[in-house]
């Protein structure tokens, strides 16, 4: 979320929410894949650019096509107006 217009308090709230969610699972060991998915869900609600940045690392994008496919899935479908 570096260089994104997000208040530091909002970032702290996001982190606290993620921690509470993880704690509520009642597990001592939580797979990193679960944590990554929770972080992605949270970022998607807060800031699309931060979400795409995180996803690019988390999902290990290797090429521009990976970005294109991912971003195209974020866009709403185009309706044909006839």
C-alpha cells in the first residue's frame, strides 16, 4: 500500500481485522495460503491497486499476460447495447 492514498489508521484497522479473523480460527498453525487469501480479500475491498500489487507477488506473475488476465477478471462484463 506504499504510495497509495490510504490513511495510516485505515491500514491499522485492516491489519487488526486480519489478525482478529486469524485468531478467531482457533488454530495455532495457519497455512500461508490462507493468510494470503485473507489479505487479498481485504485489499480488494480497500484499494484495487494495492490488491493487484499484492496479487502480482502472491500469485507470482511472470509476464504481462498474467497481469492482463488478472485485471480483466476484475473488470465488470461489458454489456452489448442493441
